[in-house]
C-alpha cells in the first residue's frame, strides 16, 4: 500500500562530502581515542563527538 516510500539516493555527493569532511574526520578520531579507553564504549564516544561538533558549529539564532 502507500506506507512505504522510496529513498532517492543513499550516498554522499562531492559537495556534501566537502561540507562534512572535517566533521567525519574529527568524529572518527575522537571515537577511536575514546573507544580504546577501557570502560568507554560507542555510546560515550558518539555522545562526545556530538557534543564537540555542536560546540564547534554553534551559531547564534
């Protein structure tokens, strides 16, 4: 029936990759560092990465 919608594309184009490239690199490095710490898992790493990016990209308004 009409409940399922199709998704256009699922990969990044070059413009989107250029806009999000540094975010991906920063988050990956932070996730790696936090991931190797004993007792810290993916949840803590993703929360920290989100917090860092939110702080870096916080804009007034």
